[in-house]
C-alpha cells in the first residue's frame, strides 16, 4: 500500500511553517493517541504514521529532501535524510520517542508540570522559601496604624561569595550531566520521562570549589531586622505580604516572600465586632432609675457624653455613630455601642437599708417587669393545681 503524503497525514499544506507543522502533529497526536482510541484498532498505526511524518518534516534537511524527492528520498540509495542503516518506512522506537518528546509537554504539561527552559528550572529550584511571621498588636495600634520593627530569623545571601556559593565569588559552571537544564530524560518504553538531575539537584550548575562560609549554598542563617507598616483597620487574620523579604535563594536565586499574619490582642474596655466596638458601662441603680449623663471612653483616647434615659434596664444599648474602628481600605468608621449594666449597691449602711425598705414598700407600681413576671408565675401555679 502506497504511503500517504506526509503533509496530508498531518493535515497541513506543503508551504506550512515549522510552527504549523508542529501544531498539526500535536493535533493529530491528541486525536489518534492509542490511550484515547481503545475501540479503534487502526489508531496505533495512524499514530505511528503521524509520528513518521513529523520526524521528517520537523527537520529542515529532511524536509527539503522530502519536498524534492518525496518518499524516495529515504528509500534505497537516496539516503537524503534517513538514518544510517535503515530507511524511514516504519519509524523505529527511537524515532518515535524523539518526535513525541517534542510535544510531550504540550500534551501533558498541565498534568506532569511541563518542560521548562534551563533558566526557568534553575530559578524555580533555587528560589528561597516563603516565611511566616505572627505579629500581635493592640487594639489601639490597629485603630491608628502602626510602624513596628521586627526581627525575622531567616537565610540571607552569603557575603563571602556574594550569594554564588563558590569560593571567592567565582561563577558556577554548567552541569555536565544535564547541560544546564536541571533535568535529565530517560526513555521508559512508550514515554520519555523527565527527572531532576542527580548531579546538580535541579540547579543546572555545579561548583568545583564551594564557599567555606556557606558550604556552597550561597546563603547563611541570620536574623533580619525589618520595619513593617501596619495599616489602620487591620484585624485578626489580616495578612501582609512583603515581596522578596523571605528566605534568600540558593546560589543567588530569587528570595521568597515574607507573610505577616496579624493578631489583635483583647482589650480591657472594648470588644471588637468587625468595624464596630462594644463597651459595657456600669451605671448606678439611681442613675438608671432617674436618668442622667455619663462619660464613656472612645478608642481614639477621647470621651463622649451619653444621656441615660430614666428607667433604663441592664442590657440596654445606645449607639455612638462613627466612634468605632476605621475600615482597612478607607471609608467611614464603624460605630460604638454602649451596653448598660445596672449595678446593685453593696455594703449598705443602716440608713441606706432603711431607705431602701421604705422605697420597696412604696414601689409596687414601679416595677412593671416584676409584676408581669410574678403574675405569669401565679397563673402557672394555678394551672398546675387544676
């Protein structure tokens, strides 16, 4: 059976560019992959046919020979671009792996991590780790914003080798095993498997004379002093990212980031609820009964006068608008809520006891909640008896 035209096999025109040929092969490889066509007995043969076509057309010399002589360029004595000792008719496993590896990452890059260039692999492998720092601040600091100096235990670039890892700051050499790629490939049957280079541990570079100060790592452990600006309005759980302030990279690689997690400590007077504040204020029994004015503190250190209505009960709330916490990203402040706690007097004198007994004997109509409660209790007991 006559071979089909290689351009036809890949579904591209004869004037197709290298990118178009690769795209055509990638499309065919996805479409005809045997794993996706278990019910099609011809899929494997068609897949090998597409591989054979791509093996020729991806190579400029082989493509030129094929454009001039067709399939005859790789048969008999022509030998224009075929391998020594064999023609192209029925591509071998070596040819198949070679062609398939060129698009392996396009097909499975998202699943396997993909193939990266040498520089990207080294950069990713050598990047310093991200660090976390837990910072506890007061509610007053969260209200007004704060500038805090912190000491972060981390790894910093080695001064002796300037972060290169080589004695005297010499430049590392390209790894001979992976040629600077940071990864090596091994063929395992149908697939070409990519692994981290065992010689350079994925860095793509080796050091013949490591720095004695850092042992060739290019970094040493040390504490770093940083000044951190805490914005007004932060609350527990707020995360602040300081780019490049994390652990130094290996052998001059980029530094990681520092993440500061804020915790706002509890306050003696105020309890926070989002941007609102709550303050429990005790008032005397006389003030609650007769009414009056009291002064309450505010988070900014000021005072606000609050009018207590006559007959106020414990738990009553009053709102002071705009006296709460500022929003983290600007905007209006929250509110402050005053909760009254009517206080029962203690350590009474004899005269005070006498006055309270007189008051109690005359206050049957002054306690509506008590009257209602005990009326309900009486009804309950009566119903139980019946």
